[in-house]
C-alpha cells in the first residue's frame, strides 16, 4: 500500500507545525523505538503509556470490528504525533484502535509523566497538542460523513488520485483499498472493473495504473459536493 505521508493535506486539515526548538526541548534524549513493516505501535485496548513522535516511516491507524470489518482511520507521517494516542493519554483511556507500521519506522517516545510535565511547562507544546487533538476529532467526523453519505465510487476515486500524486502506477491490492475505505473487497473489485471498462484505469496484479486522472477527479469532486456541509 503506498504511503499517504507524501500527500499534501487540504487547507481544512492544516495544523500548526510545532516550533522546532520547543519540540526538541520536549523530546531531547528520549528513547527511540524502531518498527519493522506490519509491526504494531499500539494495539486495540492497550494503555497509552507514551506519546509517539514519528521520525521516519508511516503508521496506519485502523479499526477492526468484531465481525472482522476493517477501516483505516488515518495515517501518521514523519514529524507528526498520533492524535488518538494524545487524546487517550489526556483522558486516561485505553487505545481504541490498532496502529501499525506501513514501512520501517522510527519513533521518539515521551513517557506519560513527561508528557504532562511538558503540557504545564512548554506552552508551544501544549498548544500544539490541543490543536492536534481538535484536528483529530474533526478528521474522524469527516471520515464518518464520508462513510455514511459519500458514494463509494467517488471515495475510491479520491483514494486512487491521492495515491497516484507522484506516479500513475499505484502499488496496492483490492483488499488494501477495501480496508482504506471500510468496505468489502468485492465492492472495490466491482468498482475497479467498472473504472477499467470506462478506460480510466488499468488493473495489474498488485497494482492499479491511472490512465485518466481527470475523470477520476471528476468523480471525486461529485462525492465532495454530496457530503453534507456543517
């Protein structure tokens, strides 16, 4: 699955970048954890004992239902914290999802006690954490709106266009796309075959080639217009 960390977020998702000096002060001399692809940063139900700052790689945060249905909630990119982990530390809740390394990843780990100390003593850190938690809530609400009201063909087109920002060849499988969208693999396969019949994509083993990005963006834009406004 291609990483979403190279995708530029729209202005509605802009979050202030933490001042480097303040950030370095908080994470100075903290231990660094390295994860191999498909290893867990946090599992569903685990206590959040550390705030993680991703240094390199990509982390996928997803939710698995009791029936085995999966959906990707968001991706953590280098220079970002896990918003959900920050919220859980603040609320003293267990982590309600799975955070999995998509690639080899390195993370700086800030213990809970030092997290709360930094909130009290480093205003820039405190402001950034509150911005990130607020942003995370808004992002999850937007995802809920997409799942509840967004046509699946438009959501699939959005994802394909996003993944193909640097190359028309998207390395992914039907199952991986289904997990990203929170739907069944059969649904994704049917839609992809329909896209191929229209000449918008070409399907290959383990990849999707974007042939007509303009057409896909048109479908995606109709989905954005169909999503209820606040």
